C-alpha cells in the first residue's frame, strides 16, 4: 500500500538492524486517516470471504482492527494480555512468547465472543516472528471458528513469521513488507498489484 510505504519512509525510524519505530502514526500516536485507509484496504482484500469477526491483540493491533471492523461492518475483538477484573467467564487462552521482549504473555478472549460459526480475519500491527498471530489463530481454533486470513500492517519479511503462518496453510496479507532495515534505511518488497 503506497500511502503506508510513503508514511514509513517519511516518519519511521530504524533502530539497529531489526526494529522500526513508527510511534508517530501506529504504535503510540495514531494517524486516524491512514488507519481508515488501512481498514478499507483490508475490507477490499477480504470482501469475498464472509468475515463475521475481526480478532486482534492489545495494544497496537486495536487501531487498524477497529477501522477494518468499521469498513466491514463486523465486531472487533481484542485478545487481552492480562485478565481484567470483569473477565469472570470462560476464557480461550494461549501462551505467546515474544522473542523481541523475551517475555511470555498468556493471551485470552472470552468464549462468548467467538463461536464455531465465525469466519475470522486476524489483524495485527507488526509481523515479526509470528508468535502473536499464531496465538490468535490458536484462540480461534479453540472456539472452532474459521480463520480466513491474517492481515498485517507492517511485515518484517526478514524474520520468519510469514513463513511459519503460511506453512500452516493460512493466507497472509501485509500492507507493507520490509525486506531489510540495513544501513538505517527501509527497503521494501513491492508487489505488482500494490
Ligand atoms: P511476533 O509477535 O511477530 O513474534 O513479534 P515479536 O515477539 O518479535 O514482537 C513483540 C512485540 O513487538 C509486538 O508488540 C510487536 O508488534 C512488536 N514489534 C515487533 N517488531 C517491531 C518493530 O520493528 N517495531 C515496533 N514498533 N514494534 C515491533 P506487543 O508486545 O504486542 O506490543 P504492543 O502492541 O502492546 O505495543
């Protein structure tokens, strides 16, 4: 998605060889207009898949997921990393290990929000090692829901997340794919239809 790539080039900062800081429009301050375009793009990509729910994870997945939910007119569920006081009902849970942060989070969604009749689009802000997306897929599987695909805002294609997810047979759509962050520069993979 051209607008997203331009925004990353203009406002993103490369930290070391592995991390892209995008707190000016995605992970801290949010560019709502860009998020709206992102939501519409996901809606376009998944218009024929009968999506009934969008599933994401707090915190930074919520903004793109909500705009996709608005564009597709479906509810958005975000997995929690910590149990909330009011979460006293039955839960779907999975463990997610973050290689970047070297911590394991138990993520959860209340069983009442996902059923076997649901067709889910999973959305997240970053795809790095794929552990968050795999955890969300697992929650959907526990509910017996069908995962129609994984929509990612920024994929770091030099890490193995996409491969792990594709190897399990799932569709992955990333709106910006980064080949490398070498020399403090962002190098994109640009696909023809993009
Ligand atoms: P994985 O889920 O793909 O395995 O990713 P990983 O463990 O490597 O990343 C853990 C957290 O760091 C995730 O956020 C992920 O979105 C974020 N992240 C990974 N790579 C980058 C990057 O290059 N830049 C930025 N800004 N974030 C990155 P999280 O812990 O769920 O945090 P949050 O959504 O609550 O902010």
